[in-house]
C-alpha cells in the first residue's frame, strides 16, 4: 500500500505552504493563518472523493475506529463483533471503549464471514466491524442485511482499502461509519493519520466532540470559551499531516490504477500453476490491488513453498501475527475479556496463505521475476 513511494515535490509544496504561516493547529488563529485551513480542506476533498456527506480527519486509523465507536455510544456491557483476521488495532479500539470484542471467522475472502457474524450475535451486540483486509472488500450485501435485521450498527474498517469499492459503492460509505488510516504503509499516507466518514449528521457531530475533548466549536467563540456537553479525548489531526494528505489524495487514483495493473498481470501469468488458489474477491472491480494472496493446499506445503521463494530472492509479506488475533500472546490483553470462540477456519486459511505485496515502482522485470519464481517453486507443492 505504497503512498509512501510517491512522497515528493507535491507534498513538499503543501508542507511549505503551512510553514509559511506557521499555524500547525487545525482550529483558530484565523488571522495568522490567513484563513488557510488544511485539515478542513483535506476533509472536504476526501468527502468529495469518497462521495459522502461528512469526513472528520483524526490522528490515526486506530483513533478513527475508536472515535466511530464513541459516536455510536459504545461502552461497557456492549459487544462488538469483528473479524478474527484484522490488524490488532480494530480489537484494541473496542477494548478501549470497555466493550467486549467478539471475534467471528473469516472466509476465503479473508474478510468477515457473514454466517459466523450472524452466529455470534447476542442481545448485547451493538456494532459489527467488517474489515476490508489487504485492499479487498468484505461481503457487504450479506453483512448489511444481517446487521439491519438485528438492529446492529456497522463500522467499516477501511484502513487497508482506501479508494476501494463494493458493487460501485465506495468502501466506508455502505455502513453507518467508515474508518480510514493514513499511516506510513497505507494506500495514501500522512505519516500518521486517519479519517472518519459518515452520511449521518448526528454521528459526525458526535465524532467531532469525541475527537477534541468534547469542544462544541461554536462559531465566533474563542476556543477557551467553548462549552462541553460530551466526553472526549484528543484524536485531532494537525495541519502538516493534512497538507501531506491533500497531496497524497490527488495521487490516489493513480496508485490504485498501478496496483491493479501489477496485480492483474501477476494473476494472469500464474493462473495455470497447479496447487495454488487465489483468495476469493467478493467484488473484483472494487479491489484496490494492493496485495496478492495465494492459498496452498496445506500448511506444510505453504511453508516449503514460501521458504523456497524467499531463498530465490522473492519477497513475501508477514501477516499472520499482528493480523491474526489467536497468534498474539494473550498477555498483551492484560486480562481484558475477549470472546474468541473459533472453529479453526480462519487459522487454517492464515496458515495456508502466502502474501505478495504490490508496489507502484515494481518494474516489469521485477514482476516477471515473481512470476518465474512462483512457477519454478511450484514444483515443491
Ligand atoms: C485494519 C486496520 N485497522 C486499523 C488500523 C490502524 O491504523 P493506524 O496505524 O493508522 O492506527 C490498521 C493499521 O494497520 C489496520 O490495518
């Protein structure tokens, strides 16, 4: 997810524009900043790009999920269902609210399996967080139908799939709230940063309160005199991050286009290799092409295959630890309650999968080397 590959002149110009006036804070200082508000501008442009009414920039993708949960009033006594295959931040954000994370299996798409999501619903379930993992949309039609039937809110964790879509709807806009990450390895980056999006004014308003100590941001009122009716914390984005975000957002379509070209080429060239299967893609048109996953028949063959590839100088991605909850030491949870009744399905998929990260700057030669490597190495399967 290589926004960081394209950091260049455009980002420099944007940052210099902020430095010229020296206002690094998103609110206030109107005179000194000559009415230039990079964070507001980034939010506006991001909302326009995604096609959503409201966007709120925050300090990270983790913060985006946390703020989204706060906007939905999630707290102790509630249960939040998410996929067993997600980056650990999704689960941490739930734990931070005092609610209980309930994990459901992933299916061949490596995203939340609708059937297991429904199975895990109890009368305490308030929210489901499907995660569009490694650039690929989750099965949103099925997930939305189940969620609506049971009156459960939906937060789409879109940290890893910025710009992707599902049946022509941009990811993040299908549920009640979308959460994005712009950390250094995401599709577009602001160094650290995130975005909360929604079409509901009420959820937007609550997100604003929560991300800035409950400030009500009254017009023509100095910050020190604003009032506070809601609990909050500090998850604000700064002007420098937003400035970089503006430059990166303008590159997003190009990034996705290049990733898709590379992924399509790889898939086409290795499609006849025996013993490997592709990850299921619920809507191929909406995949941002950031990664290629292959499944091998079993763990033993996968380990042999990957080892041989790595020895041949072909890089594969590491994903089975931080992205798979059961592999993270329970001690990291310090006694917090997490519901982990799993049937082994996700574990089986994770253990058989090999990951190839896709980059913008991969040359034809590098892509060919991956193809040749996979073809040659397939003899060990
Ligand atoms: C699925 C998912 N959710 C949330 C996050 C958290 O984003 P951040 O690193 O910006 O806090 C990440 C980051 O890797 C992620 O992959």
